[in-house]
């Protein structure tokens, strides 16, 4: 569980089954971390960026959003998208029709540190 504001994790590993990482209130930055679990293993109510992280679903679902107010800063940009996907899971032919592929401009907006450097 991380609740501190302006907290950063570099090359850390988080492993569990359910509720592996409670990314609670505050602004958080994860870089080159490994996160794995099976059911709602990343619970997000913080305002966070996951850069170059390996997220491995061992079955079940990856995230659970903890947003309770539509005006909260957390979750305003929550989306599931990909850019530059490669490897065995890169074949998108059997994915849902609403899966997003990001343009370089969208990628830059969503990964900008300004996203987590905001109080709103």
C-alpha cells in the first residue's frame, strides 16, 4: 500500500494474488517495476504513471479503480491502450473492438510527468 504524495518506485517487484498493489491517494511514479497477480491486483485510487513496467496477469483482472468522486484527479485519464506492443501477446486480431492503439502524441500526453504533477 502506498499513500504518500510524490512517491517513486524504481525497479521494484510486487507479487501476490489479489490486491497486490494498493496504489492509494497521492501522486506516484513507477519505473521498470514488475507487478503480478491474479484478481484486481492493482487497485488504483492514486494519480500514477507506470513507465516501462512489466504487468503480468496470472488470470482474472488487472485493475480495480478506487475513484469515488467524478471530480477526483485520480482516474481522469484512466484508459487501457497500447503503443509499440511486441512479443507473443502483440497479435491484436482477437482483441475486443474497443481496444485502443495510441498515437505518439497521445502517448506523450499520458506519460508526461505533468499528469502526476497536478492537484486537479
